[in-house]
């Protein structure tokens, strides 16, 4: 299980390289690559914050809208039979397929 850190609405991973004795990670949920590292937790957090700040400043300088992670939409690939069964279940229970997927994820995460 990976540890996660948060800053300015962005989420990053935390991993440890035992051989090189350092911490590292990357921002998840966006296409842009923001990576960071440190020899201790304080250095890792500072490099993470600096990386996010640099990205936001770069976007501002280029007059680009920064990517927002986890916008609430994603593509899921499942077996066609499972897709059919889910769609039929949603119809029979008078709900959208999106609502069924959202409820299913909530149930799984709540465990």
C-alpha cells in the first residue's frame, strides 16, 4: 500500500528506495509529470510543494489552465457481459449506469 500526500488539491505518492535510501513520488490524477524526492520526510514534502507550485506558476506564465485531478469522469473497461448485466440491473432498478457504478464504488470503499 502506498502512502499519499496532499497539497493545493493535488495528490502525490510516497515511495521508499531502500537501496539508495531516499523517498520519492509523483503527482497522480493528471497527465503532466510532477515528480519529487528527498532524503527525509521534510525534504520530500518541500520538494512536493515546490513541484506543485512550479507547475501552477508555469501554467500561469503560459496562460494555461492547470489540470485538475479527479474531475469525476473516467473510462472503465469491463467484459461486455458484465457491462450488459450492469446496464440491465440499472434499468430494472430505475437508475443510471453512472449511479450504479458510483454506488458500487462507495460500497467497496466504505468496507
